[in-house]
């Protein structure tokens, strides 16, 4: 999946205004937050931990209008804990976003 989420870019740009350094910091903070939730997903072995991490991921994505990531988080919510397909798809989003 290629990173094509224009709403996310627009949200970050609106928050940063003309401040390029702030834009970099916001992108880095967003990326770090996603990575933290993906790490929790990877380590989750029970429904409760998996669902908490997936819901946090969805909330983070919704806060930044990242529609592609919202869909991925919803996939995680409806999947079994530790589903490697879901984790790989979220990791692909991370890779594309950080490129």
C-alpha cells in the first residue's frame, strides 16, 4: 500500500503553518506514536492488549485525519491478536510515511 493520504499531510501542514521545523517535528512525533502502537500490537498475545493498541492506533490516525491508517487500525480491531498480515500492512504504511 502506498502512502497517499493527502488529508494527513494537510492536517500536519495546517498545524505547522510556515514553520518547516515544526512540520518535521510533528511528522516525527506522529511516526513515533504509530511505532509505539505497532510495537504493542507485535507483543500482544491476548484480545485485550491487542484491542487497546489497535484502538489507540485508530484514535491517533483519526486525530490526524490519516484515513489509510484508520482503515488499517479497523482491520486490526477485527483481527485476531498477533495477526501478521495486519502488522505487515501497518508496517508498510510506516515505511511509506517515513520515506
